[in-house]
C-alpha cells in the first residue's frame, strides 16, 4: 500500500489504510505500507510494525524543488518494490504516490495495481481548500481522473465517489464500494449515558477539522442551545486547516457564548477515546458541498462506536450510517437552527439519548474492518485476473 502522507496528524493512513491492512493480515495476507513523511518529518526513515503490518516512512528529500519531488517519488517506489509485492494499492490518486504508481506502470508493467479514493481531491475539493501551488493543483486534478482509468480496479469510500469514478469511464464491475470502517467495536471505551439532570453541565462534542461547515453556523447553533440550556458547553476537539478554530473562538466571544466553548485542539490518538466518551452527544455539522458528499467520515463511526447519539447534516455518507430517529438524528445541511433544535431535544430527553446511543453502537458492527476486508480481497482478485488478461 502506498500512502499519501505519514501516520500523523491526518487520518488516511491511521484511520483507513492501517486498520484495513491489519484486517487483511488477520485473513492471512502479507501487507506493508510505504508513506512519505509529509507533515511529519520527524518520522522520516522510521520503520514500525503495527499488529503485523509494517509501516515505512521514506527518508525526507534532500534536494529542492522538482528535484526533491523526483527524489521522494523514487524513494516511495523503491521502498514499495523492495517488499516484492504481488500487487500495489495506491491510497489517494494524487501526489507522490500517484507519480510513483505511474512510474511503476512504466517500469514494471506486469505488476498489477489499484487505486483507492476516499475524498474529492481536485476542483471543488481539496484543491479549493488548501493553498497548493497552481501546477500542483492541475496535477492533482489530472491524477484524480486519469489514475482510476489506468488502474486494474478502484476502491471507493463513498457512493458519490463511486458515481464519480463511473463517470470517468471506469466500468462498474471494476469499482468496489469500500466505506471506512471501525476496529474493535466490542473493546472500545463505552459511553454510558447518564441523566443530564444529575450532571453539572451537558457536554456537546464537536470533533472536526473545521472545513466541513461554516463556523458561523456552529456559533449560531451554540447561541440557540445555550438559550434553551444555559449550563450546556460545547467541547471542540480538532484543528483547522487554515486557523478556523481562531475565528470560531472570536465569534463565540462576540456572541456572548465564549464561556460555553471548551476548545481542546488536536489530541493524541491514545487519549481520544476517553475525551470523546466524556460527551453526552455529538454534532456533525455539514454543508452540502461536493467534498462533503464524497467523503466518508471515519470520525462519525468512531463516535457511534462509543455509543454517542449524533446530530448530523444530511449529506452524503451520513445517511448511509444514520437512520433518522433510530440510531441518530439527521438535519438539513447548513441549518444552525435545526442543529440546535435537535441538540436541545437530546439534552432534555434522557431516554431518547440513551436509545439512539445504544443503537448507534450496535449499528457500527456492520462496518467492522473484518467485515469489509473481503471487499478489498475481491478487488485484489479482480485486479490480478484483469491484469493477467491485459498483459
């Protein structure tokens, strides 16, 4: 497996690649992950084993500019081929990994490869959210469309991405719906709902990277929540891509609800379960955008596995995971009033909160990585057969 970046702080490797690889190892396969130390240069050159899966971070490039890009691409490919793989699986059709895969196709035409897409990367997606240089944006948009066409098979994390890849001209039987999953549902820290009346303050969780919504909507929802429940507090875990958390804190102070906002920032993965389980319910606000429709939130599954009742924007994969009124609540996207009303309903109804939380925890068992791994195996089997036929 070729990763787009390292094991921290972003989630593709840690939340998608590694647990899938570990599930495949439990099924008897040998899986290694190669990652460039993008955003985590301290891990450059490290080689670690996580429950049978070797994760290798390549050395950081020593050359500047395009020479460094070539150096990093070659390092990724060399590390991957050193494992003598039967096939390669690229996670995210972009960046160094995408270039390494194109080079592998040229140098090792008999080696089958697949592409996994778990986000919308080009225009309307991460190209619009992050300050990539213009040439990089054009490359990423091209890679997003061309690499799935060239791959023997494609795994996709959402129904929207499935439709998008079909639209690229990839025939449906070569596209495999492989949503994000959860590991160890039965052993995760369990949230035990208790009557809010017996707690000093109802705690509402927002676990986010901030780009999924307008922070003004969150502050407006918090104002409405505090009006109905003055003791409520919003526990915010996560860090924005462009300092959105600072804007949120500023707006909350201006709206007179700064006292109700507890911003914790980025938290080490080992400490997350206990922090998240301290909440009574969680908000998953979403705007109706292409990137929100395309993504598959591992965080949402993580919260449901803890038994937290969720109030989520009805966008994309949220409706795959949540049945309104059964294991969570769905509200119209970009609607702070609806978000606040649903949150207040859960705050004031202990029975509803407990019932939705229990159902949420039970429903995520369908998304365990051990149950999802056979889909990856089917994609690999097709890729091996498809490649043999083409070659």
